[in-house]
C-alpha cells in the first residue's frame, strides 16, 4: 500500500493506493489525516512531500522484511544436508574468483545460484544423482515458469556445483544436459501462460522513427527521439548510446580513404573480458540516415534515453530501448549487408548471436527478378 495526493476542493486529498491485481484507490477521511502526519492546512507541495516520506518508509519496511525472509531461507539452505555449509562457502568464493566482469554480473550470478540452491534443497538431490534425475530439474523449471535461457543458466551453475563437489570427494559427475527438443518446448509452453512476462522487444524501422519525429518534438521529447534515432542508425546498445556524450572515451570518427566514407568507432563497455583495443567496433556511415546521425553526434545534439513507458506510449508494445538495435539488423540485411557485417557492427564475436537474437525470423525479402 502507498499514499497518493490529488487536488481537492479543500486543497488536497489523501488516497490509499494498492493493487489487487488492478489499481485500487480509497480516499482517507480528513479527520484521519493527523494520525498519519497530514495537516489539512498543508500546501499541495507539502502534502506530496509527506506522502513521499510515508511511501519511502513503507518501502524500507518491506525491504527489511524481505531481507529477513532471505536470511531465514539462507539458513535453511545451509542447514540442508544436500548443501553442506563448508562446501557452500568454498563454492561461493570460487564463483567470485572466476566471474569476469562487473559487480552487477557477479550479483546476477549469485542470485541465480541462490535459485539453484532452492531447487537442490527442494528436490533433495546429491550431485551424483543430477543426471539420472534430470527430468526432475526440467519439470521444476517448467513448474516455476522459468525461461529457456534462464533455465540453461541454472543448469550451468548446477553442473559447476556438481563438478566442484565431485572434485572434493573424488567422485564421478555426469552433467545435466541443456534443454533441447521436447523438454525445451515444454518450458516455452509453460512460460506462454504466465502473466507479466516481458516479451521480446520488436525492432524499429526508419519509417516508424521518421514518422514519429514531429510527434516527439511537439511533446518536448526531441532529445528522446534523437537518442532512438542514433541508436537505430548504428545498432548501438543503450549504454553505448548513453556513452556518446563522453566524447573520445565513448567514440571516435575516422575517414576511410579506400571506401571514401566516414566510420564511427564505438567503445563497448560490455566487453570486459577482452583486450582494451578489441573493445572498439567500427560502423560505417553508409546510408543517409547514418550520415544524419553522425552529424548529430559530431554537433553534440542533446540526447536522452527515453523511459520504457514513454516508448510504449508513443510507439507501442513491445518496443523498448533495445528496439533500435533489434531493427538495425534487418535494416542492414534488407539493404545488402551480410550477417557477418551485422555481427561486426553490433559487436558480436559470434554470428550465431546476431542470427538467433537479432534477426526477425518472420521477415523476408524477395530476390530481384531475372531480366
């Protein structure tokens, strides 16, 4: 529950807001204002400030409760015979030592490992039984409506744990196979019925962006449109587009005399496990839209990453901040570039990533008719 302030006949009204699952609103009687720290003589601004304080306190209280619940669950796991405390501590340390990348990535892996521990404790399985009981794991992923990608990430951690225990006890360990075939289809089907699942973002096109230019401008969203346009023109990740404001630390522009065009080299902050020199990717300013975007970058045009709700309001669902990058691939392919080229421009080290995650599988083009 939270509090919301609205204008009223006598200055302001205080509302209780909760979700069940739709948004529910209930007006609080003015006689009860004093009990929660409101004074009917307050200005609208002061009332909103007080509501913000109450909501913040409620958030902190909920977080304390959640943290306490996690501590209890962690204690249960530690006390579980299938997750000995001394091995857990050593395995956690190994995860920290072997995880390359940012603190955010490490935190993500630890959260995944926590989920994997829940599953081990729930199924009451030793690593030596993992492979023989692989169906139990698959059905548990299905029951929890995990995605295929997330399930395979859990399988990787379960196998790492199994290998770690096997090495510590001089036992043989046979890993759990990744999801394939009918097992993969079952996971997908179970997930389709889940409410609130984030759908894959849909790729933008030049026509959509240029058609919305005036709409964004008239609604004081020109900076957001600039961000989307530049991200699309060069297929940039959201953080790469944000980092263009860093100047030489985020990009550099060079003239290619052999091809007689300009190339923008973009620094990829995501690639933390490769040499510094290999983190730069080249993207030629080949099309008119790209040349226009390059001028915007060079001139320091104001750009601001749009909120997801802003994109959904003015463009629709399921578009988001990755939609410019998703649409870039088909735009390039439609205009003669190859998948290999797109992989270079997107900064993928493997073309399979480009094809699997960025090519629209329902979009095709016809060859030119024979003369």
